[in-house]
C-alpha cells in the first residue's frame, strides 16, 4: 500500500460505507507497483473488479510507475484505470489519450497554481457517477465551477517550461536542468553523508526529475527537518503525524523497510527555479545537520 492518502482514505471510506472490497497491490523495493501482482488480482477478481487506481509517480520516493503496463493489464480484463498524476504533473510528460486510462487527476498547486483547484480528465468512453448531484454540466459533479480558480490554473499551466515540438507532436516538460541539479544533490549526499541511502529508483530516468528521497541511519526525520528549517532549507519527511507522534512512512514500510529505517526519511524536492548555488549550500550544511540529528537519536530509542 504505497498510494497517496487521498486515495487510501477514499477507498477505505468506500469499503466501510459502501461495501467495496479492496485489494492492495504490492510494490517492490523501489516503490514500483508489481504488475504481476496486479494481473493476479485482476484474474482472481474477474467481473467483480470495478476500477484500478494508481499513481503516475510516487509522491514520496519519486519512482515512476509502469503506467502503460498497468493500463494494458487492466484492459485485458475490461477494467477501467484511474491515474493519480498529481505528483507527476509539471515534472514528466503526460499524455492522457495515449495512456489509455479512463480518468486522470491533476492539481494546480503542484505547478504554482491556487490551492484547492484541480482537474479530472475523463475519457469520452468512460461512465462516471457524479460526486455531487443536482446538475450534470461537468459530468462528474454538479454546481457552478470556480471560474477564477480554473483561469488561474490555466495561467500556471501556460507558464510551465516546455520544449516544442517533439516526435509525438505534443509539448513536453523541460526537465533537463532540474534533473542535473537532482543528480548533483544525490551524488553529493551519497559522497558526503555516511549512512545516507537513496530510496526509490536509483536510475535517474526512473524517478521524478526533482525528487531526491533519502533515509539517514540513526536519525529522526523530524529532527532533520527542524534543523534544516533553522538553516533556511524547506524539506519534507514524507510521513504523517498524529497527536504529535511521528509515524513511519507507509510507503517506505510497503517497500520493505523497517520502522526505524523509515523514520529517518527526508525528501528533497527541486523545482524549475532551484539553483546550483542552493544545492551546494544544502550540501555544505547537511553533514553537520545529520550529525546533530544522530546525537539526538531516535524518539523510540535512547539518545546516542
């Protein structure tokens, strides 16, 4: 179970309130969906399978999913596929029509647009049930759309750096500089911070261009986050917190990490405006920050 909580919470509600039967598909040690496990679940479920939903790219470890294989497997059983492309949008090329999926979700805030605004692409061949009833002008919901939010989303999308044309005749996101900076950061961390382990696909082409996700042995992710925040760097632990108690990432646990390993997680996200100087500045302070965090130790254990 390595999906975003937006999906997890939704399908668990469907199971609790609507009687849906859930079948979680395993991921491998890189956080990539096991297509063989998906095919086995589809074969077992037969005509009872209503939909397959999957991330285009894992939002925590950045691993790109085998989208075409997922859609192809589901299509053989006549099952529609919904793709959560929110983490991928603005970072990698996305062609909804070519994907063959029945539906695809994106969000404005991932590309600098307004929070709370998104879009659901629905294939003309797909049949959808409205979330809100009372009108059918938008197929999947009733009510008047947020025109200002949609316009702002459009402006943000128009400002994405693109390269035209490409062989498919459509635009693609230009990720060259971001990828190079990401690789610079990854190389620097692996060579200057003992006990740092890159999580997700180690192949640069197999992960989001702006994602560098690490675990740091003997560290608490929240300690690293706080210390880096004080130093002027915004990062993420990629974990949820309830009642002030840090929890290990469900994604990392699904990838086979132990809880102590998973709790030392930190995600670095680079954007189109990230500079080489910022990456070098982070690399300069990170070894000391990790050493401080190791001195503090893990919350569940004894101070080092």
